[in-house]
C-alpha cells in the first residue's frame, strides 16, 4: 500500500494547522517587538514632557478650581 503525500497531510491536518499557526504568531511577534518597543519609549517621553510642562505651568493655589462661585 503506497501512501501519497496528500494522504499524509490529510491524516495530520490538525497538527499542520497548529504548526503553521504557531509559526505565523512567532513571525508576527518578532516583527511587532521592534515597533511596540519603540512605541512604549515614545509614550514614556511624551508622559515625562507632559509632567514637566504641568509642573512648570501649574496652578499657584492647588485648592483653587478656577470658578468664581
């Protein structure tokens, strides 16, 4: 009895689907590692700049809400 290649893939179809899915997830994670790492550093820099700006231009009286009621 000769087994063909297509019969082999049909028998292990679920296994091959899992292997392909894991490879795709791995490639996506490798690519996104660089972009997300840069984005996190950019957000950190923006947060520090916003903190310094609020510190320098903040209200003189923290209890004053600015309303004249």
